[in-house]
């Protein structure tokens, strides 16, 4: 079965990218300041690294933000729904069924916007 990254790790990676851009910090500098390798930072920012508490702690100091910064705008209930949907969708093997589900979701989204 394909590994699905936890959405909180993806969210934290995005927050790191945003903050690094705001401070105009190169990834090499962030690596030195945080003690996290460049390779791990690249994986973290891409949401492909399971983020540890120690990494969040070191990043908060390096990026001059409280630890809570990385969790702002994270909606756990909605994220849980999204993760359930991704897991269920990824287990569907028939292309036709997958396309029907995508079409259904797109149609529902369009109807809500009208």
C-alpha cells in the first residue's frame, strides 16, 4: 500500500516555507541555524518528512516564531476528513470508479459555488 504522508507534516512544511520566504533565509542558512540537514529541510518543506517535536522546536528558534506558529490555520477536523478521503480514494483500483468520484466531487463543488 502506498504511504500517505500525514497532513500535519505537510502543513508544517508549508509554514516553514512561508516563514523562510518572509525572512528571506536561504535553506543553507536555515540548516545551520536549526541543526537540520539541507536534505531533511527539503523533504520537510515538501511534506515528505515526518516532523519531530525537536525539529519543530529548533525551527521555531531559527525562524523566530513560537512553536504554535507551525500549527496555526490547521483545521484538525477537516484535515481528518481529507485524510480519510485520500486513504479511501487511494485504495480504489479501477480508473473508471476513480474518475466518477472525481467528477462527483467537482460537480458538488460547482453546485455549492452557484
